[in-house]
């Protein structure tokens, strides 16, 4: 009896295994077309020699891996992968010439992952594929660290992939008035130089993914020193959009990235130490009036410490013709540290030279009581002015 149960169990396992195999076969084996066949297809490709006679919807996907902002040179760099895809019924006509091959016959026109893969740069040079002539606004430099590929699918879709490309953009719109609490919008604007025939699109799946990423604040982008608040794609198409450098531009896609500086490290490394230095400088009013040497030394040391901090920060930002939040903090700190030294000398002079002890004690007491609160209040007011401007 036990043996019969064992045989029945083995039979069930056998049928289950075969049903899974049949199911996989029904779904089609997702394999690429053989290299030899792809070479034959490549020899027949001639899309690069065709004239544009109707508008083509080109779907865009930009996967940004990292962003680096060079504040001194007013530039930002991105390392990214770019993908463009469009459906071309000429591809289906081409594949129909090879329907004697089973993999082509079974997958022609179907949305399956069956494709030929070619070197994109070589295919463009050989004029085997369409050249959409993509270019960017404010692009200073491009470097490529990987091979670019094009995939031609039996479904009729053509997929352009540019991998691991470093783009260096100039940016004249960075405003550091709120530094180190500043936010910026980085814009990556791309065009196609094929007049009136290319329209950029964003797929519905990419839109849904973008909404989810913005909701979760999870973009998978490395941005040292910054956090990304928002990312968006905007497409615009107009027939004869505008003329620039002799080019008739009709379609563009703008990637907008809203970034915010990670201000916490600046507060810990620079803001709080500066406030603490000022506090030390103002603590001279707790030292005996007669101890003029200690008072003056403390004021001078505090002033030199502020100067040192200012030198460190001078390498962080470019020269500009406006004040930042950090600049206002530094200037007010200089003022109060300097005043603490001058008032120390005045108090000592009144006490020793004029023998006016009453005035000396009153000035000393009021400085002890009001100097630091007034310092904090002035900085708070200035910060509010910067943020309401």
C-alpha cells in the first residue's frame, strides 16, 4: 500500500514538472536572435538613408546615477544612462524577409523580448539606423565610459541606449543667497535636430514611476552634499519651434531636478563653532575689569578664529556680488567680537584712567546681560529677511 502511494506521488510530480515545462514553452523562450542571423539583418538595415516624411514619437528615459555640483565654476555634472525608443513599421517589413527562421516567424509583431543588438555608434556611422541628432543646452563636455547599444525588436520597437555618460553643464542660475539653506533647480534640456518630425514622449509607466519616486523621495541618485526634493520631465512640441544657431528646433524635453543642500553638516562644522567663538569673545565681560590682558587676549584669539573660518569657507563658494545667510552671520560675528574688544578697552580705561568705576560696572553689566541675546536676535532677524525676500 505504501508503495502505491509512493508511485502515485511520483506520477503527480512528473505531471506537475511537465505542465510547468509546457507552460514555459507556451510563453516562448526569451532568447536573443543568433549572431549570424543578426549580422544578416544588419546588412539589410538602411534606415539611416531614409528621409523623414512623418512625425515620429520618440519615448525618452533618463536614468541619472549621480549629480555633482561644482559651485566654484558654476557647473554641475551628471552621470547617466539615456534611452530612446520608437516603433518603426519598417522594422517589421525587414524582419518579414527572414520569416523562414522560426524565432522570427513566431515572434514577428509580438511584444516579446526578442531582438538583435548592435553597436550604436557604429550603426550611426554606417547609416544603418535613424540619426535623431540629439543635443543639449549649456553642455560643456561629454565623456563616455561604456559602449552604447541599439536593440531592434521583432515587435517593431527600436531602442537606443547610451550608457555611463558624464555630462558637464554650465549653470548661470544658481543663487546662493540662502546658503547654507539654499535650494536650486537644475535643468537638463535636450533637443532633436530633425526639423518638425521628432516629438519627445514620456511613457505612462515612466510617469507612474516618477510620481511614486517623488512621493517617496527615493530617486536612486547619488548627490554628495545635497538631497533631491523633486524630479520632473516636461516635453514641448511645436511645429517650427524656434531657430537657434541655424537649426530649426521643434521638440525638446526638459529634466528638472530640485535639490536642497544638506545644511546640517554646515551648521555643525561652521555655524555652531562661529556662534561659540562669539560666545567666548563676549565672555570677557565676566572677567575682572582689572584683568585687561586676559580680556584683550581672549578678544584677539576669537577674532583670529573667525578669520580662519572665513578662509576655510572661501574655497566652498564662488565670488558673488550679494550677501548670503552665512555671510551675514560672519559679518555680525566680526562686529560683536570686535565690539567686545573695544568695549573691554573702554571699560578698563574708565576704570583705571578716569577712576569712573560706576560707569565701568554699568557698561560691563549691561554687556554681560544683553550682548549675546542681541547677537542672536540680529542674526534671527537677518535670516528671516533672507527667507522672505
